[in-house]
């Protein structure tokens, strides 16, 4: 096994990877930006290297600085975590060239999956179902019209180097087409430095179901069941679970075998995820392959009992997989709630700042993956995810009850978090019934609108002060009465929240 591994990341995932390292006797090395001098991942490492100023483009994304730190520390390998350089083929290549093991797939596999049209061609050749569409960059508007003539509207225009929903455009009819193509090209150029686009038939009300795979360096590939990721907001996953409520034994085998085919076609090695869209008739289509460890990997760990970080390290050092497909069993159900430093009552607006109070949940089958601590700061420079609360239960119902319990225990003070959203979700009728699709949040989540114009805020403020004054007088007259507390309206509450926020 490696003796020393550098982790080219921060926050909860850097800590998660360090834990996997320690359990295998590996010494973890951290890197950090000036904004992260006091961060938890730095405190938990054996050594830490400063790599630059706060913006990620000047620190966590600078390949040379990270390679330098790895060489200086004597690390044999680099784990990229997720985000930052995890799917950067140039970074994987730089590691390869310096004799450092990149804990992930080859730079060639990353590159193949990075070009979404090349990935579609490879999948089609391997017999993996793809959404009808074209498999090359669109040459001109006329080609778009010809392709659409064979499959009809609506269609989705996508950036060839896109992914994760950026630069996508839905087109309903021929009148919208020319303008959509123009806008998509210019967006693709701005976001990815390349205006290349392609298009697919639009799948309506799809579900997002992904399959975890592990591939070793000896040609063995296994799938570890699925994760249901349909609950998203602006292409940002919010809740994931395994198994998917829509899954059947049959469909799991079909999708699992398709995912293994996909991995083989990409000559894939290490942990990877094959994303599928599942339509209302439960037909499934390859969407993209994520060539990294994913945020939501713990739900798979909890239902399979396999430590994915340790599996990555073992694969990277050349060990063969210790299990065959038939030996992989899925047990019970796991759910992950991503807790963000955002205010769900105000359209999920960012809420960075100092965490003053932190009382995380614990107890049976509760796992909280955190990168923050009481007294620490949530930096506006990086991703606002502060924790992943993950629970396991014997059944989906038990897991939901446990999640409700754990959310109720969680206390985070000083910043707003998405905990109230998750509490709402765990009681939502459609969620409980497993009726999910990618439009779920937009369709169902409409928290009490909070006042947001200046005049209304002032009126609410005065109302809150009067209410508070009256409640205090009532309380003085009848100290045991709970009524003033229980009858608080959302309107008054919004006013009080603002009172505290704005006037100290
Ligand atoms: C689609 C689609 C419908 N039809 N492609 C969004 C993220 C990116 N990976 C692909 N995405 C989609 N591609 C076709 N042909 C709908 C989506 C989509 C979506 C997919 C997964 C999870 C959430 C989503 C939310 C909106 C749209």
C-alpha cells in the first residue's frame, strides 16, 4: 500500500479521504489556500502545504502548485476528491508524467467522457442505450433541422464539453430553434471555451438514476447498485438515496450491466459513476459518466458495506477487486441530505459566515460528513455545502424516520442552513410515496413567501416589535402561558428574523 497520499481538495471530502487513508495505514498530506489556514482538513492531516490565495483558480486549481507540494512531501499518489481537478485530464496526465499515481482513471478515460459526443459514440458502439440525437458536433442550423425532422420536438441542445446541466437549452418548436442554437453556442464558448454543441430528443419528466461502478487494473468491473438523484435544484443535487424507489430487480440488472459495458468501453479503471435518465416508461438512457468519486458515494457505502475510498486506494496501488458481482449484496436503504449554508426561506440565497454553534446528530446508523467546526467560517470562496447527513435503515421508511430524527437533533448557529427544507421534504407526501422526478422541488416546494421589499420589511419589523412587546407583557402577567410562542405566524416570524438580522 502507499505510505503517503496527498489530497488535492478541501472540506468534507478531503477529510473523508484522509479517514480512508488512515485506516489503511497511509499518512495523509493536505494542501490549503490562505482562506483555509484554520480549516479542519488542515488540522487533521499529518502535513499541510500552502498552495496560494483564496480564489480556487489561484490555489486548488493550480496543477503545478499541487504537484510541487506532492513532490516536496514525498507522497506517492494524489487523491483529487470531487470538483476542482478531479476530472481534469491535464492534471491526471501531469501526475502520470511526474511518476505520481493519480487515484482515478487514466487521463484518456477522463478525456473521452469529457467530450459528451465522443462518450455517446463510445456508448452506442458498446450497446449502451443513448437518447436519440446526434453524435457529432452540429455543423450548422440546417443539420439541426434535418436531425429534428427525424425525431421531432422538443429537443435539448447541449454543449459538447458541458455536463452537469450547464449550457443546456430546451427547444419546443421550430420558431425557437435558430435563436436557441445561437445562444447555446455563445454560452458554450463562454463557459467551456468551445462553442461546439449537439442535440438530443428531450426526455420529459425524467428521473436521474446513476450506477456506481468499480473497475480494477486487471479487467474486473462490478456495479454497486444505484443512487436515485432526482431531487435537484438548478442542477445541484440536494438529496440522494439507494435503492431508488422506482427500481426493480430486473431493471437493476439491466442498468448495472449497461454501466459495466460503459466502463469497459472507456477502458475504465477506479471508481466511476454512469448517469442515466429514466423516462416515464422506465426506459433508461446513458447521460454521462462521472470519472471521479461522487459527493453522494456514502449512500452506496451504507447499502453495500464497501468503503469506496479504500477501494479506490487499493485499485490505484494495483490490487485486484476482492469481490465478484455475485458477492455484492444490497441491504436496507440509505438517504443523504446535503446541508448547505443557504436560506431556503429566501430562495436558497447564500448564507456564509461564522458558525457559532454546532451540535451534530449521532446515534445508531447516522453518519454526518462535515468539513466545518464551531468557531470556524463558511467561506464565500468555495462550495456552500457544509455537511452531508447520511442515514441507514432496514427499509426506506425506517431510513426516513431516522433522517427526521437526525435532522431534529442538528443544531447549527450563526448561519442559515437548508435543514428546514430537508425537514419539510421528510414529511412530503410525494417524497414518502417515492414519486420523484427532476422537477420535484420546483413543483412542490413553495415556502411561505417572506417579505422582501423595503417597505414591507419595515412594516413587518414594526409588527414584530409590537408583537414581541405585547407577548412579553402577557408573559409577565401569566408566566406559564405558552400561547404567545405557539401562535407565531410566519409573517411575524419573518419580521423577527429580519429584526435580528438587520438591527443586530
Ligand atoms: C436531459 C434532459 C432531458 N432530455 N437530456 C441535466 C443535467 C445534465 N447532466 C443533463 N440534464 C438533462 N438532460 C435530455 N435529452 C433533462 C435533464 C435534466 C436533468 C437531468 C438530471 C437531473 C436533473 C435534471 C434537471 C433538469 C434537466
